[in-house]
C-alpha cells in the first residue's frame, strides 16, 4: 500500500523522534516499553505508544484515505482513530505471548481493528506477527475482569498464519484475533506501525480517553510508592 518513499519518510521521522526524545526513553515514561533480550535478559527499548502525537508523518498516516476507505468498507461507516504504537522489535528481543488486544474495560470498543503497516520485512526469522485465523468470531476468550490475559496455544482450534510482509504492506486484524510473535532471531530490526481504530458508532473518537484510561490502568499495576515517578512525555 505504501511506497518505499513513504516508508522511508516515516522511518526518517521516527529516527528524528528517537534522537530528540532520547532522554525520555526510560522505564518511568508511560509512552515507552521495554522487552528483555532472549540471551542477556537485558531490557531493550521496544515501543513508542503512542507516536502519532510526536511524529507528523505517523499522524498523517493514521488518516490516510487508503486506510480509512478500507476500514469504512469493513465497518459500513467511518472509522475513528483509537490508538497507535510503533514496535521496533530490535534484534534479539523476546517475542509477544499469545493474546487478544481487547480488554474487558467498560465501553472498550468491540469494533477495534488494527492496521499493521510494515516498515521492515516481516519474516519468520525476525519474529513476524502470527494470527490464528477465524477465531476472532468467538469473541473474547478470557474473563472480562479488566486485566490482560495470556492465551494457550493448545486451546486454539485453527493453525496460525504468519503475516509475512514487505515494507509498505499492511495487514488488518480484529482485536479478538489471537496473535503472538516469536523472538527476533535476525540481525535486523522488525519495525511495525500498529494503528488501531473503532467504528464511529462504537464510541466515536476515543483516542484521548483511551490513553487516560490506559495510563490509569498502568499506574494501578505499580506499587503505590513508585506511582509518583511515572510520567508521560
């Protein structure tokens, strides 16, 4: 969907953000997340969540007509930006456990879809996202207790499909689609821009509301004495 020139433009702006915000990449910043290296277990910076408010190129991509038109065909109505995150997936970093993106919070949109824009090639060796097809139709597979739950591969009733993508390709999947990724065993980054939306009739524009609730949820998971150290910058 996106040309090499467009992907390079996004890459350049992401590099700018990393340079300008280097001091903000720390464990107490609610915008960033870390994962361990599979061998050394050293925490490695992996995610900006969100990034569209600090990257004009990312922000423009969230409202790209090529994305919105496809989502409108799926929804039968306009799509609204719900959240976005850029996952860098550096070499050697752990994968993501099997999970669904939906969480049992009051009002959490069930129309939540994610558009994955590949910035680098998604391959088996670099830990491409894998999805269990068709199981989104079963809805939420965990207790609706407001917590994030890990699923078991042994409970899945279909075979997973690896989303093998070239830079500029996109994939769209439901918040109820069980998915996971293996560690990045290559020597290259596997950057993916994950942009999530909801149908207009399913809560409208919830971007700011979502992040207020998301940050409140993250804070609640920390010991009380550490909460005053948390910032969003």
